[in-house]
């Protein structure tokens, strides 16, 4: 919820989905998604790393932020342009990462 509020405050229209499969279905059906912000741990067959790699491969224009308080990325977990944020995080850190991604 805090991340959704921070993203909305940063000017993003926020859509929350419960699973990676639901996120992929949404992306297949809709245009105009600028950012994927996902936790590593989520229900379903895919985790946040899987989702990030799939989104990067299919929609390279989408910015990607993956977060977790329990799991750190290992080699190959994150796509090249994705960023990882440890939980707990501040809204200031999220805003900083978004600025960096937008200018990269």
C-alpha cells in the first residue's frame, strides 16, 4: 500500500494485481504501462524476478523495480535495466530510484 501511494504521488496511475500471471494478462491486453513495481514473493507460479525478466523481454520500454525484505537478487535474477530495493524502504528511496530509471 505504501508503494502504491508513493507511486501515485510521483504521478503514476497505479493498478494493483495479486499475481504475476494477472500482471502479464493485463500487460497483454493494455497499452501505456510505464512501470512495473513488484515484490519478489507473490502468490502463483511466478515470483517477482520471473515477472521482471518476462516483462523486460516482452516490453523493454517498461521500467522495472523489484523489492523484497526476504530475498536478495542473485546472478541473472534481475534484467539489466531493472533496479532492486530492499524492504523496508522509504518513499524518498523509491522516488530516487524512479528518477534514476527515467534518466537512464
